[in-house]
C-alpha cells in the first residue's frame, strides 16, 4: 500500500510515540520510513553597533541545530531499527514547518505522512496554530494523524 512513509518529529513525547507507531505500521505494510525534522530558521538581532549578549553566530546556530535535529531523528531511526524497518532521516530549517513537511514528502518520494497532533484547542490553537491541520490541508498524499 505505502512504500515510503514520512515521519515528521518535533522531539516531543507525543512525536516519539508517533515514531514508534509509524515504525510498527510500516513493518506491517512492508514499508520504509523517512524521518524528518524542521528546526527554526536562524535569526540575528544585531542593531547597528549593538550586539545582544545572547547573540549566536550563524556557525554556532547551525552546529546546535544539527545536534538537536540529530537527537530527535535518532528516536525515529531507533524506532525503525527496533521494528526491523529501513529508514533514512533528514532535517531542514524554516519558520513554516507544515510547508517543509509537505515539500519533504515530495522531495523524498513519500506516499504517506504519519505525524503526531497535539490536539490543541481554543486560545492555544489560535496562537500556535496546528501544523497537523496545515499538513492535512496542503498535502496531496494521505496523512495519518497520531494522538
């Protein structure tokens, strides 16, 4: 049915559970999984001659981003390995995670997306939005939501 399932992760406990369930699902279908993480984009806050005390150089930001992304993706990789499923993992930086998830599904030739939804409601949903809803709205392939 599905040959390659994209498994986005934000590193949360719910995403870790979703990765395990995605690996179990992929095993039953004989699929592979592609782990994916979207880290925030780099922003610098230097104003004229003022450099804030918490300034992070682009190289340091890149190194930290890679380290954090790898930690999150290692969970997906381990879930796949434990389930006996082939996997690969990638990450990118962007302020628009849902857009990047949809692009990644196409780029890595995935035919389904298996992701967690935090199920936020009310003011929290209004302020933070729902990446899962955005992915559902814009994806042209099936999206399975784990809650």
